[in-house]
DNA sequence: TCAGTGACTGACC
DNA sequence: GGGTCAGCCACTG
């Protein structure tokens, strides 16, 4: 009711900022939590602006396949991979290993209200 | 102003 | 089982 007044982007930032250390999530998971599962692209676009926000670890957000699709948008080339590996997430060929083990579902962890 | 692109996903064939 | 198509919304040219 009240949070819904927030902008879509702001919600994405808030959720992304709550991703715990060593965990990752997908654009669709965030989008679905916001009630816009079909607008996963907007989540990625929001991450584009979040890339400059240290509070928003965009490197912890990957596609559903666990592939670092947005690594190209980072300052470096393997920066995104380095950050994930630094958190204990194994990444090979721009893809996260054991994604299910590192996956963090906002709708499941933030199961406070729909 | 219109049209195309994009850090995705799910459904269809 | 694997590839293709459409949808979503915002920004750029």
C-alpha cells in the first residue's frame, strides 16, 4: 500500500541493496517480487544506474541461467566476476557455479508481505 | 514524433 | 530437447 507508491527503480535498488553477502539473484526474481515479472528488462536497466551505487551490488544480480550478462557494463572486463569470486561465489566462463546454492530469492527471503 | 535497442523471461513450435 | 518469438517499459537517435 505505501511502498507501492515508490518508483519501480527505487524498489529495485532497495531489494538489490538487501542481497546478502555471497548470494546472488536474478532480474526476474526481483521483477516478479515487484509484480512485474515480464518487465525483467527494466530491472536490468535499473541496474544500469545502480552500477554507480555502492549500496547496490549489481554484480550480485545475474540472469536466471546464472550468466553474468551485465559484466560488460562494469568498469573493467572481469570486474563482476572478480567481485563474485571475492564473495565465495565460483564463477567459470562468466557463469555462476552452483547457482541454486548461492541463489537468493527476494520473494522467499523477504516473505513479509506478498 | 516515431522507431529501435536493451544487464530478461516465459511460452510456443 | 532446443531454438525462435513476443512482451514488458524506459531511454537514445
